[in-house]
């Protein structure tokens, strides 16, 4: 789960005063998730995404919510979150690769061997050790 600013109590106060503050919902989701409050984290990330986060924070929220959903047993929801990251194609190759790996694991659990293999292949293509992935910079 990503970094956050403030304690859950402090962030909750901000949310009460400014319920349309997407970043506060996102930060509280991070705080709750880091303390094991996964159901609350899922709820907070959902609200943050609904209110509208900047691109980077939105991609992080999908990843964090996906991990929290796994913890509460919502594998289908987690699969959707990792798929959303893949659809958004972030420039951060580590994040994109991680989304493919996590989705592969979930697909495998669901018995989708072909889908899991495709995702693992895509993750391998994004690996820093893959020579086809060098930018020449």
C-alpha cells in the first residue's frame, strides 16, 4: 500500500470537513490498509476513485484496492482492479508488470490457465531483464 499523510483520525476529520476531497479518501485508504483495515480501505479507495484522483494516484488506488480486495476475499473485484491498471497502461513499467503478475495469479486461481499464461508472458516482456524493453536512454 502506498504512502500516506496523517493518521486515520486526522484524515477522517478532513473528510468530515471536505467530503469531496478525493486525496483525503485515498490517504485514509492507505492508512487503513497499512493497519489491516482492508474492508475500510476498499471503501475509501472506491470513494476516492469516484470523486476523481489524478492519474498517478488513481492507478495506485486501483492497485492498492486490488490488494485489499484479495485480503477480504473479493477476488473478482481484485481482478477488475488489476485489469483497470493494465487498460490505463501506466508509464511505470514496474506497476504495469505487477498488475499483470497479480492478474495472472488470480486468473490461475479461477482456473483460467490460458489467461494466466498470457499475463505472465506480458509481465515477462516488461521485465527489466528483457532486452526488448530497453529504451536506449
